[in-house]
C-alpha cells in the first residue's frame, strides 16, 4: 500500500447501498464505478502496473490450456462411446 501513501485518495462520493434489484439505477452504477476507479488509481504505480499483483487466473491459464486438449479428447471419446452404445441398444 505504499502507492496509497504517495497518491492520496481523492474525495469519494458516498457509498451506494443496494437492498433490492429495484435500487440499481444508472446513478448508483456511475457512483460505484467512480469510487472503484479512484481507489485503484491510488494504488497504481506511475507506469501503470499494480505492484505485487498476483495476476490470478492469468498466472494459472497456461496449465489449464495445456490440459484442455486432454479433457476435450476424454469428453469426446466418452460421447462417442455413449452414442455407440445408444445405437447398439435401440
């Protein structure tokens, strides 16, 4: 949170409380977006990155992509087998 000290948080609009779907208005969405952009702007470095960012799904994506082929082929072979069994017994 070093950047939060260097970039002090500007005055934020009051937080919007939503109690039902009917409370969601364009103004509520706009106020929430302004609050979010201002908050993330305070913890963002001057060159545009977020220091210490984990990267979440982007970090785990290569493992998923490399195994996707195996998962797809297993599912495809299962479907072909089930289809063959259905044709055999109908």
